C-alpha cells in the first residue's frame, strides 16, 4: 500500500512500475514491466491518489505501449478516447461524493 502523498502505479497490486513523490514531474514509462506483465498474463492496474495531467498522459502511454506490444495499434486512438471518458467520469463521481459528504447528504 502506498502512503497518501506517494503516487504508485502497480501491476496486479504487487509489481510497482512507477513511484514518484512529485506527481507533477514527467513520469517515465518502464516498457519492460509492461512486456513482462503481458508475457506472464498479469493484468495491468494503475493506482493513484492524485490525478494531475501528467498522470493522465502516463496512463495513455501505458495503454499505447500495451497495445503496441500486443500488435493492436489500430485500437490506440479508440481506447485512448475511452480511457479519457473513464477518467472524466471518475473525477466527476469523486467530486460529487466529496460534495455530498461535506453537505452530510445521503448518496447511493
């Protein structure tokens, strides 16, 4: 588990592929970890406690590297769009959750 101020990206919760104390810096992509996960059949997962623009770009880079390694480059733009929609929806949901919690309103 990562401390709250530490941004972590993990493969299957066990293999960190990125750690940074300053999430606003450009994050470098470790393609060898992505290749290893593909060969081993391990799902990729990204855990982050903040979501600056640099992290969004990093997530797109991970997706691009994954699809290129899987020889599916035609899917990159479509799935980047889906990824950005999911990120936007997650941000909105978290904002609403915080709003409801601060106002002491019930939410489902």
